[in-house]
């Protein structure tokens, strides 16, 4: 359900989802409300007056009883519960002019997997199942071994034949059978299609069919994500993320590979990521009070280098021409053999990679987004520590890796950070005062800027006229927000006193260069890939964006800075962490699992560095949004419009 | 080739294999030559005079030049190289009368696997093969992953499709491919029939197809045997055996099971046997200078309890009614996961068991002896720490375990020992003087008596009249060889001065009781099993005897004491360690490997303790050879004959 919020004195109305935070609604509306604390509710500056409608507002010490009775509320502490009218009082009003002309909402939320839709489509059909069995106890006249007895029961009660199993199951089988009078729950793996037979993973006493969990996992170069899935109900229990423990050995895949070549390096890297995973899984399990023994399996998606390192496979040939990975499809592996603190029945399914720089994370994203079975021409863009793009439809898929670097994950950006609590995720800059308005994740004190914050900041600087299309900050505008710091010219986004770490949060020109190089590499990738198949941007019917930007991405702003092509906004979709979503869907759908290898094989990799035109395309894109402005008609118009009322 | 040896003054001639030891030939001939050192050549008492023919004799200090020139030789230091005539001089002649009337040779040597016959029968077709592959190196235009490249090469060069593999192979794949210009040798496992596809186990640089080895292993309750097989040539490289390290936790399966139920007991037992195996394998590999990396797999046969303990499977239900093993067929297991010091590519194939007391060792023996495909009715008898019997032919197989105990492996016998160096393996007793003549394994100083020695000793005592059919030593015969020791009446086989440990080697009445109980349990088993299927001894066309008696067993003597049925001697065959032989054949023949589970399933187990008549049959057999002498017509005649000229 959406609600209308009208801001006075601007008389600007926006539609927002029910329950939306009022500060965020103001930002969407282009209405500048003073808020330096990122929304934490401690600065008390974002006071508004409720004129009509219902807000769910927290009462704080920053508002006395008289204020409250007069309708004063803190915007950051208010949620929209009906259509409302609010007035920005003089003291909260930095400037009477609104920030930008209001434009349609183009902020996309990452779409969590719609499990109801998955179920409706008949895709909730996990390859891992628990089955309850009643086994006739042995007698002197029928004392065949426990295992044969169990196999017979599975055959008769569940029509399962030729079951295979692992010897690790046997040590406890006799005991488990006798704990609850030969009534047990079996965990079966139907994913070993290649081997034709159901594989018996685990046995538990009694009926535990309702207690069945699994992990999906995304090992990113920077961040490791785990998601705990309730397999019995087809629901997500929870998730958690942390920095990949390998970071201390290098920020990107190349430095990690170089480190792996040192004596003991590969082992150190393997252990580091295993430690991260162990910590994460333990944390999630304990948070939701689930025993590790209730986990049936792990589905993993990761880029090719991360996959090699996690499995302890020497990755050096990934870095050396002709850039050959050792293996794109990794066989099932026992989690314990890789240092994960899991019972022996837990195996890891790893999503296949395509090539050295297009990994299983991208294949998982392609699977999650369904483009491999979609007739529409789709551009899939995954922005992580590197960026990979996929173009195609149900008939063909071409892909490429762009050497974009980790800028949009915050890497190489002085105050860049992961999309976690305290990261600035939304920014508007008042074109008249040059003052910013920020919102942080979890509305905590600002600590840095995440990917979506960087996109929004760059766009805001450009739209406010403070940033020139060549990436230089204006030196002819008189504002204390622009200064020359030790790293060159910079824009001061948050003053030290309002931050979490007592240091100004700034974006400097070196940061901007990094962001421009990243987006240029990507845009050049789109152009090169399209050229390669003889298509143009106008042929693209759908753009799917994946990446760890946070929970939202402002598509308008991403287009403004030239990170995404200037297409009709309705064609865009943001799936968040596509790798993790793909891994999750694979856990829930055996049909998808069966497709996984085929889809990886279907994806034709294009090595951009080998394509003659790529470098030209790259250089042409080193401009905001682009040197060839005809690629960005709506941006041209918009920047022109903004300039009319700005500065 | 056989040679004739004629002994004077007896004028007795025997045929012996070319190269036979002369002392052994004398013993076969029933000619008593004085030899108290077991054949070590240190007592110098077994002097003989060569009258004609060729002996290969070692010259020793115990014969001076004059003796040598006169034709004197030590029998124990001489090998028969042609037909020979030898004379026993007066001083070596304890008694002019020969020991027993000469009778046809019925000592069976354990028949090593006739690998030429295996090859001629087309059965030398190991499920594990090495294949050399030349792989086109990657180029910028074809940089698919190493693994796909290898799979393609195996498809094109060896017509292998849908290869599976283990992730443990991947860490080294890239390096191995590049060590010898993408020419490698692959080790493939074609035994995973159930999974339809060849399984890639290992890769090595260059062409190593001629270096391919495997282990066959028999884990006995008392003794662990390993055999090193040259898979590339289909030859046995060597073998070794040692006491099962679990012995310190109990002598038999029941005490081991009880120990396994203690806290940490199962783990201790698993580690103990793994340590024994590691030591043995290391010893054999180092003896033959073979690297452990050249081992492709291990084939294991063992009884059901030993199998459970080795795999760490709780064995307690084996001991509790209704005596249910946890698993009769154990899935493939990585050797390393069981504590064996092997590279990760080495897996263990375990021969299936039939029931709690008829294990994979017996199934292996049945496979090795071929009775499952033989139209003749066969009785298969395996005497180890327990005794198991199988009756049947190509159409049906029935089996049973006899609670025979370890007596014929030397267990529960004061001076019993394993069939290793220094074990007395052949004995004759002069019926006139009651003096024994002994031969030890490796002709070393006597240290104890092995299984075949016990059979021969018991028979010799019975035939010499010193032992009565009820198991009592005669107390009315005046001889210093029979005396009353601290454990009752005993026969002194070797005086302390002639032993290795300065202690008289004796057989006492308690020992005799144990041996009688063991053979009675077995004979009662034969009778019960035959009764159960409505057959009699006369229907048996073949008797196959397996067990760790040493390299030979005297069938005549085994019949004399009632351990084996009194059938035509030509029907008997001795296969030695049937379990180890079966494991060896399984390593060499994929056809046999494919039959293994079917044969185990084909064997119907009879629980003797549940059969009402068994106890009567047992009590009836507690006599030498048996209370019903009609079972033993030739023995009756023979004992009567001996008595005529004895005492």
C-alpha cells in the first residue's frame, strides 16, 4: 500500500510505501530537511509539524511536551501511517527552494526472492528432502543388517531405489535406529542426478521432517554472505555478512592470487575464508537457535578466484595469459574437508563458473533472475569488487568481465564502505546552499559511504553543478563544503562532529576518478558486448542490476553518472546480491540445480581486453555521464533543467 | 618337477618338489632324522650321507673336510636337486624303525593365485587403470578450464564420457598439467559401476602408466595382512603381516566389542588397527621402494566385527540378540578419512559381509575359490580366530559361523603362535622312542607351534598312541616326554636348551581340550549345515580349506584329528589366506568386483545356535576323531594299523 505525503511550504507530494520513514520521504521528494546525524535521532534538527494524517513517531527528549502537542515531530523518528501533510518549520528549512524538481520515484529496492511466487511456479522443490520412515525392528528370523533394513523401508514406504550413501553415516546408524524404536527421519539428496540415485545423507531419531535447514553462501572478494534457509517451509530464516578474512592478504583477486603463490599462501587464504564462514554460520545458527546438525547442505556461489581459493585450488593460471581456470565445475565436497565446522553429512554444492573472470556468482545471478529462460533481451550487470555483465535471452547469453575495480563497493574510495549500519546510502545536495542531506543505513551516525551513497553523491554533485562532467570539482563556487584537503580538492559531506569517528567524511577528486574509471569500464563493456552481437541499447528490453549496494539503488542517479544506460526506467530491476539469491534458489529448487551447469555452459565469455574497440569505448566513457551525450538524452535534458534553477 | 628321494637303511622313497629341503623330505617319508634345532643348522645332529644324486648343501663348521668328502651333509642344510639316495648314519638314527608306515603325500601347499591362469581366463582386467593423455595446451582463443580440457582429451583419446571426479584432485591439477607440457597420466576407477561413469582418481605428470600399484588387505582379529600388487603387470610385489594392534584390547571379537562400548573405546580400537595398517604398508612400500603416491586404491576384506571397528561403526548390536550388523556393504571411503597415511585419491573398496559372524573375509574367500560359479558341491572352511563354513555351488550357498575360537591360530594354546619364523609347523613322533622330530618355519630355532604344527602334533600324539581319543595323555607309558607340569599333564615337544627362549615347549591337556573343542565346533557345523540342506558328506565334491596355518597343511593329519571330514584326499584344496587372496583378485578383476555384492547376497546364513541339533552334533564330535567312528573309516583303519606296530 502506498501513502501520499505532502510537504509544505513546497506543496510537493510523493507517494511512499506504507510505513516509510518521513526523512526518507522528504529526501525522495527533493525537500531539504536538516539532518546531520544520518537519521539517528540525536541531532534533533529534522523537526517537522504534522498538519494532517497519522505518523507513528517516537517521542524523544529533543521534543518537549509543548512541542509534541503542537504537532512537532522528528522526521527521522516518524513513519508514515496514512496520507499525511507535514510542514517544514522555518528552523528546519535551510532554504525555501526545493532541492531538485520533483521527478518520478526511480529508487529500486532490491527485490527479495518472492518465495510465494517460487512456490506458485512449482519451483519450491528442493533437491534435499527429509523423509520419515518406520522400520520393522530386527528379529531372530530376520536379522539382516540395519542398512539393508533401512533401504528396504525407503523402497517400500517412499518408492526409493538404489540408494547410495556415505560411510560417514554408518557409525551412528545402529544407535539412531534404536533411539526411537526404529522410527527415523532420513535426509536425502536428490541432486546427484548425474549418479542417478538418491543419496542418503543423514539419519535422525524420530520425526524431524519439520526441522530442515540449509545455508546459501556467497563468497565475495570483499564480503562473505550467508543465508539460513528453512528448507521445510521454503522460508528465509536470516542472513549475515562479514568481510572476507582474506582481505588482510590483498584487496582484489589479483593480489590474492599473488599471495597464494607464496610459501603457505594458498593454505593461509583458504583458512582465512573458512574462518570467516565458520564465524558467520555460527552466529546465524546461534541467533536463530538452530543446531548445526539440522543443516543438510550448503550452496555456494563465488567468483572464479574465490572458488579456487576456497577449495584450495592453485589459482595462479587465472592471472597468467591465456587466463585459464583450473576448474569451472567443482565436484561435491564435504564441508568438513574444507575446514568448515559442520557435521560430516554436510556437502557443498558449488555453482559452476564460466571463465577466469566470470564466476559462479554471475551464473547464480543469471539463474536467480531467470534471464536464461526469458525471451526478452536482457542486460545483467553485477557490480561487486569487479563488475561482470551478461547480455542475452533464452537462446543465447554472452558475458564479459570489466576491470571496474571495487569502487562501487567502497574500495579505493577514502570513505567508501560496505552497505552496513552507518553507511550513507542516500544524499541530496541543495543546489543553492550546497548543503547535503544524508540518510544512513539503519539511520545511525554516519561512518562512511556505501555504493548506492556514492552513486547518489556523485549524481547530486553533478546535478548541483558542483562537479563538472570531466570529474573536477568546481573551483569558482564559493562554499565551505568544497576545499583542498591533503588528497586534493574535496567535498565535505559530513562534519567530524556529526560522524561516528570524529573525522570529516569527504569525497575527493581521486575518489571521483576511481568511480569514473569504474563506471567507464562498465559502460564500455555494455557497448562492446552489444557491438559484438550487432545490437544497440535500444534493443535491450530489460536491465537487471545486481550488487551489494545496500537495499536500494537510485536508478535515475546511476544513469545520471553514466553507470547505467539511459533507457526507459521501467525496464530496470535491482535484485540486490544476485549471487546469494541464486544460491538460495538453487537450494530450494532441484529444477534450477539441474539447469545450473547447462546455463554456465550456455554463457559465451568475451575477453574484453582482446577486443580492439574496447579501449576506445572506455576512454569515451571517462566523462559524466559520457562524451557522447546522445547515449544519455534524458540526462542531458535534466542537467540542463537543473542548471536553469541552480547556482 | 618332482624328484625321488630314497632313504636308507629304510629303503623308503618319496617324491618331493625340486629344491625341497632334505629334512622336510625325511619327515614326509616318515624317516626320523634327529634335529632338535628345528632345521636352523646349529645342532648338527641331522647328518646324512649322500650316496647318489645331487644335493645343494651348505658347508658348515659342523662338518669337517673329511666328513664332507665322505658324503656327509646336514639334512636341514640340503636341497634336493636330482633324484637322490641318502643314508641315515647310525649316529643320526634314533631308531631303526620308521615313524609310520609310509603313505601318500597329502600335505597341501597353499596355492598362491595363479596369475597366469587369471590372465588366460581373461580375468586380469583391473577396475583401476592408468591412461596416458596428451592435452592440447590452452591458447587465447581456447582457454576453457583445465578440467574441461582434460575431460575432452579423455573423451577423444580414450572414448571416456561423463567422467566424475573428486574435488581433492583439483588443487594440483593445474600444476601437474604444466609440469610436462600437458602430457599426463590419469588414474581411473571403473569400479563405480553403480554410478555408471568412470571416476578420475589421480593425475601425474608424464607417462607413468607402468607404475601402478595397489594394496589388498585382510584385517583378521589376530593378524593383519597386506599385499602389494603391481597393477600394471598383474603381479604380486610383496606382502607382510603383523598382529592386529587391537589385540591389547581383547583377543576375540566379543571382548573387542565389549571394549568398544567403553568411553573412547571404539576410537581407540579404530586407531589401533589403523596404526597396524600404516606400519605394515610403510614397511612394504619402503622394502620395494615404491612411493605411496603410486598406490591407486586398497581392497579390504575382514570379518564383520573387524569391518565395523575399522570404519568406526558401533559394533555393539553384533553381540546382542538378534545379532544385527549395522552394515554389510560399506560404501567407498577415503583411506585418509580412516586414519591411513595415504594420499587423498586412495579409496578403500570393502568386500561385503553376509551377517554378524560371516564377514567379507569369507565372501572374499568364496570369490577367490570360485565356488559361486562352480557346479560341484563344495565345502569351504576358513579357520581363523573363528571358523566359518560355506556349503554350496553355483546355484546356492549356505554359510555358518562356528564358535571355534582361535585355537588353530594358536590362541588359548600355551605355546601356540602365528605362522611366522620359528613356529613349529611339522612334527612327527617316533612311536617307539616317543621322541619328536620338528621343522619350523624358516627353519629357525623353535619359538612355539603354529596352526598346522598343532594339527600335526595332535595327529602324531594320537597315532603314536600317546594320546587317547578322549583327549587324555597316556599315563601308563614310560617316557620322559610326558610329565605333569603346572598346567596338568603335558608332552614336551622341545627342550628349553633347543628353543629360542630357554623354556620347554609343551602341549598340555588344557591345550588339547581347546583344540578338541575347536575342531568339534567345526565338525558339528559341517554336519548341521549338511543336514539343513538334506545332504551328506558323500555329496561333497570339493573341500576348500582357508586359513593362516602357514604355507602348508597336512590334510591327512587334519582328518586324523577330525578337523576335516574323511573324504577322498584329492577333493581337498588349501588356499591359504582366502580373504587376502580374494581381496587381491578383486583388485585385479573388475568382473569379480562386480560380482562381489551379488555373491554376498547369495550366501544364506544359518545361525547354528538357533538350530536344535547343533549342540548334539558338537558333543558327539568331542572325541578324536569323533564318537561316531563311521564318519572316519580311513582313520579307523590307520590308527589300527599304527597300533599294530607301535608301543
